[in-house]
C-alpha cells in the first residue's frame, strides 16, 4: 500500500515527469489478449509492477474483465479487453519512493466501443468519523454530539483552509491501525485500535458488485473484487477510502481544549487546526468533503438498522 504523502515536504522533493520522448515497452503479465505497457524513461517495469496501487488496480480490473466470460454477464456478447497501457507521468516521493502514477488504459471491445481509461493511481486512504460527547449527557442519548474536523491547506482544491474528516494515505499494516495512527497525528487524540469500527465494511458486507446477478449457471461467483470502501472519484482515480467510527464520552471542558488546537506533524509541513462541529451540522460544515458526507450517511444508515 502507498505510504502517506506529507504535502509540503514531498511537494518540493517530488519530480513530476510529463510524457517524455524516450520510452520502453513490455508486455503485461497474465494479460489476454497481450497488453503492451509503454513506460517513460524514469520508470522501469519492475518499479511499476511492484507499485502497490498499480498491483491492486490491475488485479481488480483483470478479475472484473474475466467475469465477462460468463453468459450472465452484461457484456458477455461483446466483452471489453485491456489492449494497451500508456504511463504518462510519474511522481516520485524522493529518489526511491514511487508516489503517484498517471496512466491511460485502452479498453475496447471487438465492436470498437471503448471505455474511458484515464486513471490517476494513488492507492487507498482511510477516513475517520470521530464523535465526542460530553459525559454529563445521559448515556445513550444522541444529543450534544460533536464531530472533530481538521482544517488544513489543500492546494489541489485551491484552498488554505479546507474542513474535512481526519484522513491519511494507507501504509503497510491494517486499515484500523493506520486510522488510529492518523487520528493521533492529526488531532492529538490517542485511540485504541480495537475501539475503531469499520463502517464501510459493516455496511457493504453482503452487498454485490456485479452486472445483474452474483452467480453464474455453473455456480461461478460473478462478484467483482472491489474494496469494502468508498470510492470518491472512480471516474478518474483508483483511490478507495474505508471509513471508521470512533465515539468517546469526554468531560465538557476537554471539548473546549480541542477547539482551534494546532496539530499535525509540524516537522513534515503539516499545518492542521482542529474544528469541532455539532453532529447535526456536519452535513453543512463538512459539505465540501466527500469523506464527511459519506461517513455521515453510513453512520445514520447503520444506526437506523441497529448495527451501531
């Protein structure tokens, strides 16, 4: 999985290379039909094939394409095939850490119909819905619950103060372990990993990702191998985000201590301010953040079904 990006530090250290003239080509393993991969001069075959985001993306795509062999699949009569991959740009986090990769995948069928194939490969992230409630409120009540947001610069959005749920790019280890680490780094709140609830996993278990049915005539499983996570921009990015819930009752005075608190890893350029908003106001206060809106929908849906 991808190592997390520290914005300020890696922005200056990274080298983004647009499509250069000099290229190398190799044939993608386990590809039918043969798929050529065109590489820029600053990326090798081994580096791309070892890149966690690429490995996850290509394995998921190849599995989904293989399901078209089953007659129950929507595209069975004219299946789509991966024909070619052009790596257009590479972003390195330092001299040896491959960060982001921009590719153009050619996916067509024999009728010359094509699927959009521009993909920004960055890998997975985690997002955390942290709900804090004063301990003087009766236990079990939904009143006076607050959500902890972070406010920080997000240059891609053109913002120096975007309010969003605490989040971070995935690294080696468990989703919950990374979520607990991010909570500590971004908010200063220490959270035991075993007290985190994976809302996406809880909500998506039992749901299907298939064209029309989950099983072929011969019993073959037709479900795609997608992550139990939210995909914020699947039209052009592979990023998936499992969303976790952490609820804690705290002294009311402690809530005041968190308001406006400066956090983040300062030595790595993070400039994060903590913001507390009422749970009932999250849909507005976090309305620009897809993670916040998705987490709120999961929280309300799971509560409605009595799962949390």
